[in-house]
C-alpha cells in the first residue's frame, strides 16, 4: 500500500513514516516545513514540500496513493487562543482542501490525527470516545470541526475514516521551536540545569503516551473501514509535577521550578480509556512512563 503522510516531517509524523517504511509500506510525505525538518524525513520516503491548502501540490502528492494519514496542522494551545483565525485557516480549511483533493483523486481512506482537546473538561474519567465534545480552546475546536467534516465525507462520499484522539505524546525526536510538548521541555530544562517551566504548579493530570506506541496505532488501524473514533492513551493519569519528579530521579539531581501560573485553555484532568481500540485491533500501550522518560532523556543527552 502507498500512503501519504501529511506533516510527515514533524515529530509524530516522522515516527509514523519510519514505522510504515519498516513494515514495507511505500510513503509519500507532504509537509510545508514550517514546523518540520527535512532531516526528520526517512530517506526511503518521497518528500513533497508543500502546504495542504495548496491544491496543486496536494494533488501532486496524492498520485498513486491508497490511504492518507493526516497529521499536518498547528498544535499550540496558547497560540490558538491568541490567533484563532490562523488556526481555523490552517487546520480546518487545510483539512477540507485535502479532503476535496482526495475525492478528486479517488482516494477515500483517511486516518486523522485528532486530540483529547476535543473533549475539553470531562465529567467522567477515564474519558471514553462517547464523551461529550466541548473543546476549551480554539486548537481543540479545529480538531472537533475536522472530525465533523470527516463524518460528512464518510456519509456523502463513502470515505473510510479513522479518527485517533491523541492524549499527551512524548519521546525522542527533533521538533519545532518553541516546543509545545511538556515532557521535552521538562527534560531539556533539566539537562541544561535551568528552571523547569510549569503551569498550574503541576497539579493538572495528564495521560502521557510514548511516541512508538502512538505510531503503532496508525499501522494497526489501516485495515479498518467505515467510520471509527479511538482514543490513544495509556489509561493512566499522572500529575504533571510527578512527571517532573520522575525526571529528577532518573537524572540524579533537581533543578528549580519556574511557576508560570495559570494558562487559558488548559483542562484540570484528562486521561484515556483505550479499551475500544484494544477490542478493535488489539492495540495497547507497551512503554511505561519511566522507560519512556529514560529513552527521551538519553536522546536529549546525545543531542546536546
């Protein structure tokens, strides 16, 4: 199978691309390199430099493609709060343009990189896929909007759709600056012996999913048809401040905490039920937090 990975030069997209290639798939990467890097793209993949809002480039990248893994998009919650129009233009209009190009090219299988942000503040934990959708920030709103468009294209045009709602990915790998993912920021600050940046004094609860486990889910769902929504998480919630403490234990020393106060758009607690994905394809998270942190720390040590 020949697969197009949009955003394949980014942190998550590059891991998914490599795993696809390792499993024998052919891969084309479409990325505008605004937040990704050429060196992230596995040399076995074909790279098309272009934006998903550019119809000509997108159609060019879709030639011979059988399925699309759509990961291109802006991902910073604070930036989305500051500039929601930018996020709507890039994420929502970009996705709809991609869907139109797919329809024209006769490509009707898509896996979409969504987010736990679509749930907003949930009344019940762990969060299941049938929980109400009410995002607390514009980034989450763009993801929820794209999900609605995907449902529409499934109903009207017969698209096979898998929506994967990521919880909190982390792991080794080069990513754009400023890095929006919490754990890489914590690790880099600790290794540099600088204060660790912490919102809400680290009291918020999150579900941190290691990048290799996240990437594997995309392979596992490729054979599904119809319309599907799955969470991807470890099913374990942990306070952010406890993650920082674990990093300190692994490196063998502590650094000060930079208290950044409250941040608009954040939710107090979120962690996943991934039982639905396990039942559908047998997927489950395999890398525990301590092991994932060790691997991430080793990567950043070697990158210094």
